[in-house]
């Protein structure tokens, strides 16, 4: 049977990849909603519509720190796992995990 560490590595890598994508998506959504708010302002939209759009932006912004915190936690777990399991370094799964960590580091820096 396959090494259970490989399975753990695949799972941890998938979690970091998903959380990186989630954080990026929230950041894009904030930008989209800000653009929409600006369009509403330029079109002379009702105050109620502007307030509701501002609430949407604030809700999106609240999700970013939470997703960043969760990503940082899982990033650290995967980093430790890779540091502890250096004997797997020759596997494709290990290499892929290291690539995902590099990408996630960029997402965390933003």
C-alpha cells in the first residue's frame, strides 16, 4: 500500500491551494464591488442603493482577514510537514507541494 505520508501531503497541499484561491477570490470580489459602487455613484443612484452596495463591500472585506489567517495556519502546517518529511523530497507530490507553498507565499504577501 502507498505511504500514508503521501496521502497526508496531498490533503495538506490541496487545503493550501484551496485557501489561496479563496483569499484571491475575496480580494477580486472587493475590487469588483468597489467598481460597481463607483458606477452607481456616477449614475446618480439612490442613497439606499449606495448604502447597500457599501455594506456588500464591507462584508467582502471582512472575509479577507479570516481567509488569510486560515491560509497562514495551513501554510505553516504544510511547511512543517515538508521540513519533517525531507525523505519524500524525490517524489512528484513533494515537488508539487513545494510549488503550492511558493504560490501561497505570494498570496499571503498581498
